[in-house]
C-alpha cells in the first residue's frame, strides 16, 4: 500500500518460480513526525507540536524488513521514487538478486538520492549527529508512549510491527555500488535503427538489435551458476579427491530445473551405472611418475623422447610381459596394446598419476 507519488505501492510477485519485488521506495512522509533538534537538556518530545525532536530517520516499506533478502530474485523499479529504498536492500549481504530499471529512472533516482544525502549532511552540520545513532532515545517505549495517537500510528503502525521499518539514512559509499549495478550492461535497439545507432567498439555496454517475432538471445554476465542438490541425488555421488588440489569432484547424471528463483539438480530417471563407466582423466602426465607406476604393476619399459615433435611428445615402450606403446603429449595420450590384461594395468597406472572422475 503506497502513500502518494513519493511512496508508490510495493508488491511481492511470485511468477514462474521467481519472487519479484515491485518498487522499493521509502516513505518520505515519515519525515513529518520530526522537528528540529532542541538544545542540550531539552525533552525529546516537542510539547507544543507533539513532534519528535531528533535526527530524522526514514521509514522503509512496512513488512519489507521482515523478508529474507536472499529470497528476492529481482527488483523491478518503474519510477525514481521507487528506488530510494534500494540502498537499504543492497547493503544486506544476503541480497543477490538483479535490479531492473530504465536509464531515465536510474538517472533521476540518482539525483534524488544525492539531494536527500545533501540535505541530511546540512542537517548534521547544523545540529550534529546522535550520541547513540544505533538506538536513539525516541525509539524507546517510554518515549513512544508519550506520543499522540496520530503520531503513534505513524511511527508504530497498527500493531507496532512498523517500528522495525525505521532506518537511519544511508551514506554515499552505500549508494555508489548500487549506481554501478544500475549502469546499462546491454542496450536493445530495433533492427530498423541499426544504421542510426551502429556498434561502438569502445562502448561500456553491448548493443543488440531485435526484430518483431524473432527470438533474441541475450548473453549472460554470470560466469558460474550455483545449484542445490536433491537429497537422493547427493547420496548417489561418489566423489574422488584430486591429487593436485585439495578438492573432491564427482560425476553425476541428472537434470537441472528452476524453482522459486533457485537452480536445482535432480536425479535422472535412469540411474547411472558407475561400475560400467570408465573414468575420465585429465591433466598433464609426468613420464617418470608414470614409468614408476607401471613398474609397480610388473610392467617393464623405457622412455623415449621425440625431440622433433612439438608439445613435448614422448613414448613409453613396454617390453615385458607384453609389448605396448604409450604416446603422450600436452594435449593427448594414446595407448597401443594387444593384450587386454596389460591394457588394464596401464589404465590403472594412469589413474594414479592424473586426476579423473
């Protein structure tokens, strides 16, 4: 429920598994409950007007402070006043959603934020800061009980649930990261304007052109995606600890789906047979270590370097008990062997000198 143009209505919309916050304003009408700070030793309540004599705090959207910020997947802002409360949300370490706003809204909203911060700085210059900025005197219940019914309604709400919505004004260093987020990443133009707005090499954002009834693929700026594992899928994993790093990795067969703004990995309907699945190896192979691993399994061979080839190609010729050739380079390893038992021993030796799943 909004309060005029400067505090547009706010809604939480759940759509296709995403939880969207529509507008994130602050209630500027809450400033009307404050009067200038008195001289030292004066009461916190102005007896003549009934207003609070204190450094003004701002009131965010009622109920928003009760939400878990990690559950908000995206914020849609359609007006400049609807973004004034964003710094209260983005400073929360749990918030990792996206923010969508037009360039005009972002620019005007920036001006409003800077103007609000400028007025607050002037107020502090004349009256000074609170002695206890985190817990001002007027927020104590003893002082709140002295308020008139009208002011008490404005400060506490119906059942006192809006007291937690009051926040001290943010600082400029909290606004700057938000404004950086709102800078355009991708600009879309109709295909008809391609000639008037050609691609720019040194532009800080990407240009894309769209046509009617033609699907357009917008590139993602997220390098990796975090997903949650279903419990039954987690029990199917057989992690293998890597030899070169202090991590474990496992192969799985499943499907990914989106639910409530989060990615989940679910088990495949056809279970994966690990007993019949060969390991996938990667990484460079040190020839001396491989030769020692082969000797531990009873295979005798020698290393031959191919100095004329690129990428450091070398071969290991096995002569006993059966003949085999292992040719390896920085990009590929080839095993040539006629005896099945010998090939199995070579494969096992490779598993001890390189990582695999």
